[in-house]
C-alpha cells in the first residue's frame, strides 16, 4: 500500500468512479453523488492547470495497481479545505485513513493555513472518527435531501495554533 500524489493519467477518473461505487453500495446514494464528485474534482484539476499547485493537492492510496482511496487538501478563502476522503473496504482498519488525513494535514500546516474545514454528512462514522482524532470539531449540521438520501450535512473545523 502506497500513498502518492494523484498526478497520473486516469487517477482522477478512478477516484470519481470509486466515490460513485462505494457510496452507492454502502449508503444507497444515487449517481448524483458521482456527478457531484466528478464536477468538483474536474474543477480542481482545471484550476491546477490554470493556477498551479497553490490550488492544492490530491493523494491516492494504491495497492496492487488499484486505487483504493483518496484525499485532497485545497485552498479556499485562505483556509485549508479537506475533500474527497474515501477508502475502499479492503483498506479499512489498516491505518490508511489515518495516514491520508496526516498527509493532508501536514500539507495544510506546511502551506501555513490557519486552519482546515470540511463538509460531510452524518452516518460516515469511520470518517468522523478520523476527523475527531485529528482535532476537528463539529461546528454545524442541517438536514438535507441530496444524492438520493435524506441526511444531515455537517461542517467540521480545526484551527491550528
């Protein structure tokens, strides 16, 4: 298992497809989740081409030539924004999620961000556990209907210092 920057042709498409498959299988989300991730990841890639690396970075977890996880840290309004954390069930419980979060947080600190925020939904207990271990606190929650499910959209924040 290796964590590397998502810079190879096909990496972004694999991450988008992984989001679509896993969220459908595990949380009964519809294809709009995959489209939502695809739009955001495409925007990230195009922004990087236009503006350079200051936009942020994305990493993937690869094992036996398969991309089985991802995370990204983007710059948004002077803060870090953690996005697209996902792990295939084959990697869960092996420290890959913790390592992805550490990698992205090290990057955020090195960039000098005063803090990091993320948005997620309720029910993603393993991810929420990783966020809390890293020091994030839940700062907002509101009911939403999206991706074919009823859930709560949540915001977590972490201030460095």
